[in-house]
């Protein structure tokens, strides 16, 4: 008999160990406190001919330097002002501007606070005489990369038709707004270089990365795949792929819709209830797995919940694309990156789960255990996000 039909058989137990390891690994990831946020750590850089604006999340500032002087778990404007000097030194050592082989002097000024989808950000204004000179400029950024390799700086530069930077008040032509993503592997950008292909490749790759670090999204995707393994004896692997394809398609269409609407500023909801809803959606999908509902209900759930997940993904782009004429290239590439990674994961994971589904131990113990673990993980994440 295939799989592990006899619990007492040594060979069967040995064959089931990879299954148990897989489930335990998934559950350990589910309960990892550091991986529960859907919104990654981001900074936003807006470049103009007269100045550069840098928005840094308050929670990231606290990671760089202890600004919470009264230890009340909340950062005030007064605390930021009191810590402006050490913060300015940190920024100066991690952000640089060069023109040719020469380093450009940079002045950093704490200017205020702004709101992004995931909360409050400190606004720093950067000024340099090089911004007012002709010639290519290169901006380098390494802030937070040592603390968090998944941190990203999203850059938007207002560029004229000749490749020169435009003042903040100017409206650049549709094809002359530079968008880029700064990461540990690519931590610099030549300002004024507007390249649609480069933008597409960078934002497409960031879509892939964003899916892989979005553990709540991955957990929900797993909850959509597991029901196909419960009906192992009732359909072939091809039939299981067909069922999963319909469910994942509904999910994809829904989260693509809200991702586009929210990223372009057409739809806006507070981040906190969205993140709580995403966590609860994992518990709901796991509960339906335990109840063994039919695929039609799964499709409806996938479409409804996909709307929430799209809003969660949009948090990384909403602060950049609402005013960028290159937004369609960046947005489309980011979405395609997410869908590509999602499709690859389905193609890799579903055959593995389907092969394990022949085991009696898997059906009687491991599958219910996995569903229960996903349900509890979703509730735990929702509680964390309250």
C-alpha cells in the first residue's frame, strides 16, 4: 500500500517523517513573531531639482536609535526633535550623493511628520548644491540594510525631457518620471535615467520578494491548496490542479483589482483593519478546510478575501504611485511579479501535497493538525494586530 498506512511499521514511520517535518516547519513559520507583518519595511525618497524628501517610518527610526525617551512605546514630535542630531549623523553615514567622482555635500533637516498606509513617518528634507548643477547625479542609500535585509527604499524622481531634475512645482511629462527600488543588492540609482524596462524588472522582482515575505498571504494560499489533498481518492492530480486553478484565479482577480485601485489612490482604507481582516481570513479558510466544504464556496471565499489581500499588497506602492505617470509600468510589473511567484509555488507545492495525501496518517492526523495550526495562527496574528 502506498504512503504510510500502518502506524506501527518502522518503514512507514520513516516515510512519514518528511511529512511531519514539513507541517512542523510551516507551523513554526506561522507563529514566528518577526514574520507576521504583511507590510514590509519601506522608506520613500522623492527627488526634485530644489530638494530631496525622505520619509522614514517612526518604527524604523526607533530601530536605528532609541528615540522613545519616556519609554511610553510611542514617538512624539518632541522626542524626534531631541534626537535629531544623532539621527542626522546616521542619515549622513548611510545616504550619499555624488556627481562624477566628487562627493556632494548634503544637508539634512527634520521637517515634520507624514502618514503612509502603515502609520506615521518622519520627513527629512535633504539639500545639496549639486542638485542645482548640470550633470548626472548618483544617490546611494544603505540605511537599515544591515538591520533588515528586506528593507526597501522606493525612489521617485521628477525628470525633464533632457534628463535634468525638475523643481517640485513642475509637472513632468508622462514618460519622464523615474521610479526605482533601492535594496541591499542595488543600493544606488543614477538620477535622471528613465527606463521603462529597468522599472519593470525592478518592480517585478519586488513583487516576487513581497509575496515570499508575506507569510500571511502564503498561509492563506496554503489553506486554498490543502482542500485538494482531502479529496485525493476522488480526483486525479490534473483534476486537483483544475480545482485549485479556479480558486487561485478568483483570488488573483480579486486582489489584483484592489491592488490597482488602492495603489492609484482610488480606494483607501486604514491599514489596521485590513491587516486584521487578512489574518482572520486564514482562520476562516482553515475552518472551511476542517468542514470540507465544496469548491464553489472556496471560490467565493477566495474572491472575497482576495480583495483584502490586494489592499495589503498595495501598502508598499500607494505612497509612490498616486502621483507618478510611470505608475502603470511599475504597478503592472509588481502585480505580475506577485502572480508569477504565486503560480510557481502552486506548481511546486501541490504535487508534493497530492503525493502525501495517499497516506492514511496524513488524512487522519496531519491534515487536520495543519488546518488547526493555520486557524490558530490566523487568530494569533489578528490578536497581535489589534
